C-alpha cells in the first residue's frame, strides 16, 4: 500500500508554536474577573482554540456585558501579554528549522486575528512560513475546516498529504474536517488519540521523518461486473488480468464471476481471494483475515471480507449484486412511469440492500472502515433528483457515502455512466437508444476519497459483435482511490 508523500506541514500558533494559550487564558480570566465571572475548567471549550469573537460573545452572554466592549478588552489584554511574554514552545523552532532544511513547505493557521499573528511572526521570524491564514482571512474559523482548506489551497497541496500540528480539540476538529493527518500536542485541554491522529506531549524530538510517517496510505478499490465471468469475449481471462494491472487496483469486488473467476484471477496475480456462491467474489493483493456472509449465496446477494493492509490497518470490503428486474431506467424512459411507481417497483432491490446493510453491521468491527461495491442495477438519488431512488438512499442512511459522487458532485458534468459501454441501442432490435446510467458503485464509511473514476479500456464494439473486444464486460468498472487513516498513536508511543 502506497503512503501519500508529505506535501506540507500546517501549524497552529497559540499554544502549539508559542506559549500563548496560557496568555490567552490569562487575558480571558482577567476580563471575566472584571465582569464578576470566575473561569473554571468547564469554560475551556469556550476559550481555548476559539477566536476572540466567539469568546467575547460567550462571555457577554454569561455576564450581560456589551459584546463589542468585551471583544475590545480581550484584544487589548491579549495583545499586551503577547508583546511582553511570548515564549516558543519546546522543540518548535528546532522543528521549523529542520523542515526548512528539508524543503518542506509550512503554513501558519491560527484563529487569532492578523494583528496578533503578525506580532508573533515578528518574534518567530517572518520568513518561516510560506502562507499564513488568520481569523480575518476566511468566512469561518476553527473548528470549521475553512482555515486549513485555505492554507492548502494557497500552497497548492492536497490536505490528505499534509500534517496539521494542533494543541486544542477545536483546532484538531478543524484540521481533521479539512482531511489533514494530525499531530496533536495538547497544551491545557486533553486530546484523545484516534485513527489518523498522533498525540505527543511535546514537539521536542519531533523530526521531518516522523511527520512524513503520518499521512495516510492509499487503497485503490474497484467494482467490476465480469459479465458471466467474461465468457462473452474471447481470451477474457487474459484481458481481465490486463485491466486489473492497468488500473492498479488493490482490492476488487466482483459480480457475475461465473464461479471460478475470483480464484483464477487471484492465482494469476498472486493475490488472495474469497468466493461466495456462483456469482460473487473478492480478490485482494492484501491478506484476507475474515470472510462474511453466506458462502453459498445465490446469484443475487452480498459477500464480504476483512483485509489487513499493513501497519495495523484493516478494512471491510463487501461486494453486492442486486436483482435487475424490473429495471427502473427502462420503466422511466420506455414506459414513462411516474416517480412514485418507479420507487414502488424497487421493493425487491431495496430488500436485498437492507439485507446487505444488516450483514455489514453484524460483521462490522469497531473503527474498521467499510467499503461496499457492487452492481445495484438501479440509478442513484444523487443523480436523478426527480426520483428518490430508495436503494441508494438506504445505503446513505446507513452512513455509506458514494465515492464517485463525492469526487464528482455535478451529475450533469460527470454522469459516470456504467451501463453500458456495449449497448448504445436497446437489445430488442427496435433501434431505441439504450438508457445510459450509473448503476455500479463504490460506497464507503470511514475513509477519505482521493479520486474516483469509471474505467473502460479501448473502444468496445457494440452488441452483438463483442467477442473481439479488449474490454471484456458489458459494464464499466468503478475505481476509487481512498486514503486509509493510520491507527491511533497515543502519547509516548513514538
């Protein structure tokens, strides 16, 4: 599994690089005391990591003071303390110097106003950061992801390939919502370890090499209906292997395997495999540690595996094939059925999806990401807003996200059709155009989408003249590249 290369390091300021979190608390404590309010540990979420405006609004609300006056007092008290008492955090300057020597871009991302940030930058050295983002620079500041997204955009980097360094739960929430890997160095408020998050008690001893180990790994997942095992096309097994090598897939959920495809493909690739019934299979370049679902499942249904991808990572991958009849796009385009009838006719597929979702939940391990791929034989409610297609809605309600539509939110610009590259016209000989639709999916929960696309090799000839096609299927495949979060790493484990 390929690890994303470190593209940049994004630093919080107060409490992370400089010991201003204590100064900020003292400033708020002084202003609150003047208003007759003593601060306690329970007040930390309203103070630590928060912009002046948030804390001023909160303090005004609990003391009946005028918010603008409170904000002015907080600005004055904090700025005075920064000018007189700024102290770099242990290890901060050494880490910044080491990153500069290695040529790793850095950004300062703070919830403080520009005036305070400039004062701190003067003390640290104004040339240390390629980009600075303050509370004045985005519509929403922490805990919203806007500041970190703005910094990544200015640097021209992918958030998933960046490490954010923070000291408060508010800042951690902001950076993780933006998709960054996280190094947390708590100052006053504790921060729990979590997947994708490393927690240390200090920046002392932190090196560029350690930070480079924190971005996630990539996992490329593919859904592919093999079309009766590929038997409609000459030399189909060799052509299937060529496709798998071209896509660089790491794990593939298969439908219409013809019974033996998963085993034969895995053997040729030196991969692991799971066969379920005569129709479903999963092949993986990573070890399969568990198998889920009915091993003798019928032509329609679902099967799953758990794969171990290294470094303690595990991912559950399920493949599903849902009944094709009645087929909604035909009923919509050819028969002109209204939305209510189209939805009502999804009952069989909806029951199959609910059964699949139930099996996924029964097998699911705590904090194990889930991927569900498959040929659902139905459109998505995300593509056709005039019809609330219930199968994909049920998956969404179960917390599964559509990776292709995450990567391509506009269905008009990127329809992502998977049915059908070999059926431009309907099979009945009428010459009617075949409804083109997106009916194959890679859904997920607990991962980050880096890229998703449909895949067809060559220019397939249309049915029935398909035997010589390089593309050995009647469906397009869907290939999604995910970032897999690192397992949690607590204090003092590095």
